C-alpha cells in the first residue's frame, strides 16, 4: 500500500484522487495497527524464544493483519480521511 515513485504534483485529477485514496487507506492501516498493538495483538509470548527479532517481526505481522482488515472491510476511517483531504484540496 505504499506510494512509490509518484510525482509530487499528479498530472490528472484521477491520479490525484487515487493518491489521496491510497494515503487515506494507509492512515487507516496505521491507526488500526496501533489499536491492535494496544489491544495486545503484537505482544511477544516467547513462542520462538523471545528477543529483539521476535518483537520486530511481531510488529510486521500486526501491520500485515491491519492491512488485510482494511482491504476486506476496514473501519470506514479511510473514507472519512479521503473526504477531509478532498475538502482541503478544493479549498486551495
């Protein structure tokens, strides 16, 4: 879901909308991943011996799970974020 090699000023309104939708989804993924971590989903349980490596990989797992939740149904935050970005871009 990361935006790579994109120009700073999109060439068309549809490209700009696609970039804003991707950014809105990324914000929802980040928010959801943080909520899942706070709920204890990414806590290490010494299943593989613990340590720094397990902590690093568990955060990647939580992020991947949040991405899947957003892809399947999401919380509806991406649409709210997108609408807010659209309003701000129309004011300029």
